[in-house]
């Protein structure tokens, strides 16, 4: 993972590789780093089950680095299960079992020695229902930063302001940073959770129907924020909203009853699907 951490750091906006004429072009840069892989996540014949129920059936798919990938499909098709597998959220679920593999930056997430805390720092997650921690708004934002000892205590206030500003929430909460997050609206709570997720500088952000319980204005804000996250952060978003998948993603994966139906560029899936099931799903004929 170290080489790829290096890649991420070097391609972050704070290091402008193209501004300096002495520095390599993007192409030279990629060539000089042979381990740089186009796919940040790869599943290889991944099957997941809970006790005797098979939920994902031999899924082989790649999530390209630096883009937004939408995961769509009818209720119960396994979208959340696939997403949660990416940061090993099922580890403690009774009866969980898997076959096949998930590679993150070329390394199996199930390999011995993989540190779960590090994996979850690199692979952040936002759920359908916002889940602020029972602590102040400010402490919520820096909770991960503290846990991973990413900054000194005296930097916490500035970090909280930076990330609340990034998600457009700072003005609304600046007078109650010490107050409870549960006094915020659902949409504001979700933005707070997004600020918390971003504060630890993840390389991947998993969004599980992040706007399905939100008002249109917050939905729009989150959709436009997603655009600003790439390419530094790779985003995978589960959505029931086909319009949202079209708007925010460049690639789409369609699941049905635990199987991969089709995946490819979003425009291809929606405008020229190669599978009849896809054609029916994207035209809203079953949900
Ligand atoms: P989706 O997000 O596409 O609606 P899920 O991934 O949540 O689908 O669920 C897919 C299937 O897996 C469902 O039939 C669900 O009941 C089952 N499932 C999910 N999590 C568990 C679990 N922890 N134990 C047993 N079955 C589960
Ligand atoms: Mg789900």
C-alpha cells in the first residue's frame, strides 16, 4: 500500500506536478510509477454469503481510480453488501463468509496483516442515515483525525473549520461548534458526516444511498460536492435514483439478485445497454 500512498500524496492538489516545467508530465509521471494501477478496487470472483444465503455471486469488476462509479440495481440485489465488503464491514456479522477476493491498490483486503483501522481510514463510508457520534459538532469532524493521530490538538479547530467549510456547513454551525450534532437537520447531519469522512483524507469514499433521506437542496449540494472530490478521491455511490447515477457517475455497475448484469461507462449503460435486463432497469421497468 505504501507505493500507492505515495502516488496519492504526489497527485494531491497540494503538489502541482504540471506547473513546474522541470517536473514530469502526467504521462511520464505514470510511467515512472509502474505500480500505478488504473483500478483502485478489483473484485475477483467475489461471492459473499450470510450463513446459507448467497448474496453476491462471483462478482468480478474493477473500480477505476479517480472516478465516480455508481452501483445500481433493485432492492436486495446486493449493492450495500458489495459496498460494505470493500472496507470489511461484515467482519463481525454472524454467518458472514466470502470466496474470491477484493484487491485494494493491488493488495487483498483479506490478506493477513491488513490493518482494519488503516483500511477504514483509506476507505471512508457514508450511509443512508446520517450517523453523527454523540459528541460535539467540532469533535465529530476531527474524530478520525484524533483516532489516527493525524494532527496536533491545537490544529483541531482549524481542521474542523476547513472541513465544515468544504461541505458548506461552517456558516450554519459556527456559533454552535460545541453543541450537539443531533440539533442539526438530517441534511446538515449528513454534511457533518461527510466532513468527518473527508477529514481523514481517504483515498476511496463509499456512499450508500447518501441522499435518499434528504431534501432536494442538500441532495444537490452533495451531488456537486462529489464532483469536487475526484480525482483525488475515488467515489463509489449506491443509488436508487437513476437520474443521480447519470448525473454524478462516469461508470455504472448494475447488479441483480447478487449477480453482475452489466458494467461500463454510464452513458453506455443508460443510452446503449448491451443487456436486456439493463435496458429494462434503466428505463424504469423494474425496481
Ligand atoms: P441492496 O443494498 O441492493 O438493497 P443488500 O446488499 O442490503 O441489498 O442485501 C442483499 C441481500 O442480502 C438481501 O436479501 C438481504 O436480506 C441479504 N443480507 C444483507 N445483509 C445480511 C445479513 N447481515 N444477514 C443476512 N442476510 C443479509
Ligand atoms: Mg442497500
